[in-house]
């Protein structure tokens, strides 16, 4: 059985790590390079770096900052934000990213998923899905969660898996930043609908939420931000709790 992964997330705006609630009310959470170094020491399995305003501001991800983070860590590193071409991906990989994450550009041009998977391999391609429940239906949102689409979350997850994505990063906008627990039902339905790993994001607040999302939610990995940034949950303590619950974890 594959081990479950614990992944801190660095949401980057203007070169700083930020964190909000339901994708708004952002506050500063520290220097991304210092946080990345700390997470490596504390036992994180991977790291995700999302330049959250790159698409909205119609610019590319901050390459110099990506390079500094990559130099500071020795765990797999996924980068997202403003990526829309083979050239963008190649530039990020050259700066030290191990995987890239696309969202808005994949919705705008689904063929990009096929193109990137063919060029770099599916193991390198993560498709992020920002999902909000509206009147009982889960809908995909883009541009940092600001734009609703006509894509239903489950159907889109199936399509991106078919097109060659290696992983899904599923964020529940309704749970994001609330610390009230992950979207267990949504994550379970997505996990059962696709044959690629699903990273659950949005709502992690304590150890029990991670036990729940790995168990009932069937997630392969769980991503969180503020609880790690502000040391409300310690990664090694979390891993001990998961092991107590018979979940396969890398120590």
C-alpha cells in the first residue's frame, strides 16, 4: 500500500506566504524560503508552492523565488500559478520544481493537459481543481477561485485523468481556511471516480481531520497551510497520530 503524504502549501502573493479563509481575507504567514526549510526539517513529505495571483494578474510564476525554495529543500516540490505552456513548465523544472500544477489554463484549454503529459510525463503534471458547492452541485472555479465555470467537479476530474494528469489537487473552497475539517464526501467521490492520486485540500484543522480524510475520504495525500505555518499542528506529531490509526505513513 502506498504511504499517505502530508503536504504543506505555500500560497504566495507579492513574494510572501499568505493565508486566507474561503480564498479571501489574506494575511501574511512568513517568508516562503524559511518556511520551506522548516518543513523539510519537520518531516513534510512534499511541498506545494502556489503563486495565487499569477493568473489574475496575467503574469508568470516567480522563477527566482522558485529557485530559492528548490535550493533550500530536498523533498518533492510542486509549483503552480500562471502556467499555460510547455515553455512555462520547462522554465519551472529548470529552476528546480519536480512537478507543476495547472488549473485555469487547463480549463481554458484542456488539450494542454495532453500536451504537457506527452512532453514531460504524467508523473510531472498535477491538475488543481478548486470546487465550490452551489445549490447541491459541485462546480469548478478558476482564476484563484474567483470565476465559476460550467464544469461539474466529478466530470472534470474524470476528464483530466483521462487526458494524462498524474495527480489531482482537489480544494474545497467551502472548507478552505475554516479548520473545520476536509470535504470528506467530495474527496471520496472524486477518489472513487479516478485512478490517479488525489490530494485533499481545504479545511484541515487538527489531527482527527487528517485521519478522516485518509480513511473515509480515501485521499492519497492531504495538504494544509495555516495550521503548519503557525505551528498549530506539528507534522511529526500528526504522523504519529496517523500511525496509531493504522494509516501507512512515511516517518
